[in-house]
């Protein structure tokens, strides 16, 4: 099997040849940002929006970078071609402040086959648990994809030990926020609800696509109201979204069964609509 190829600071290299310095700010301090995109039909879904968010986070965190959206888009397509990934793939771009000694920033792009999640995730739904940690408003590592993701990994690992697919985060003031690597939506009385951006939550690309689809399908949506545990456990439907997973129904939270444990009609409509949108946009890209 050919060795995977990666993009590192302007060059396509064998994975084993790619090196960053021990004085890299991302390695030492978590001073980095990243985005993960799903590729369908050989094209990343809404890459422009991923890159816009990524570079906005660079500005928010004050990271050094010499990258542009155009340069990163070119690097993504080069990495896909170098790895022979002409259909479905998972691409990650990581930007770091780079070498603290020289001031040279670090840019990495990797591509792997898109994970095949079990079909029952989508037909039967999944279990989620409550994360043992809390989000803090004003912390720049919340609401952005940064290199400081270890607490989320710990929470997801604990969820996996309980047989759950995701762990749901609340703020220190008891507001529902998001999953470790997902955004969350509730359906109550036919109305779609998701925590507002300033909770804080990540402005997920798939989150935004679902809100756009809800408008097209004339499903009332609310992304401005605070949500609490009672809203979550009392919802008619719950689902999570992520770039590589799409729309995933949640039918149980801890011991609480959501809507008799069945995938709800609004979730199904949005799941199907997102799949159609992804296919349409990537085929015509």
C-alpha cells in the first residue's frame, strides 16, 4: 500500500517525511486552529465556508499564517489527488503559529477515506450522555476549533465507555451548548431549536446548512433562545450534526428516552434534505 501523502508548508510529502519543529506553538501551547471537511464526489462540501471560518479563527486567536483561502483550497485538492481520493474522503486543515524561534507558521493538510458510520446510527438513532465538564463563556477555546481539544476527547472517551456516540456539553450556568464534536438540535412542537452562537457554540457548517434547509422546508426554526436540560429531555426529537456524520438522530440521553426511542419525522426530513444538498453541491462544484 502506498504511503499517505500530506501537505506541509507548501509541499506534498510522504506522511513519514512530514516534520514540525519541537518549538512549534501548536505543539507546545495548543496555539492552533483546524477544520475538518467531508468530501463527496471528489469535492469538499462547502469548502469556502470552512476556510472562511478557519481564517476568522486565525484572526481571533492572533495566530501567524501566510495562508489564504485560495492557497488552502489548492492544497486540499492537491492532497486529495496525491492520495487518489476521488470520491469520499475526510480532509483536515491545521494552522499553527509555527516555530517560536524562527516565526515561520505551520500549515498541514491531511486526507483519509471518509469513515463509514453504522447505518443504524441513522435508522435507529444513538445514545448521548452529559459531559462531565462545562463550557465557559468568554473562553476563546469555546466556540472555535482550536488545538485545545483534549477535554472534548476525554468527554468523548467517557461517552464511549458508556456505549454512547456523543457527550453533550452544558455551560457553567446550565445552558445547553453542543456535543464534543457536534452541534445539537431539538424539535419541540414541530419547531426546530438549536443553542445560539453566543452560548458559546461552534458555528458548524452543517449546522448552518440545516438551518437553511429548515427555511426551505418551511420548518420553523429558533437559534436565539437559551436551552436547558428540561428542554433537552422534554424534546419531541433530538439530533446532532457534524461535517463527517451529517444528521444523526439521538433517541436517548442518559436514561431518558426521546420520543419513545424512534427517529422523528422532522429529523428524517432534514436528514434526507441534507443528503440531497450535499450530492447536488458536490456534483456540480
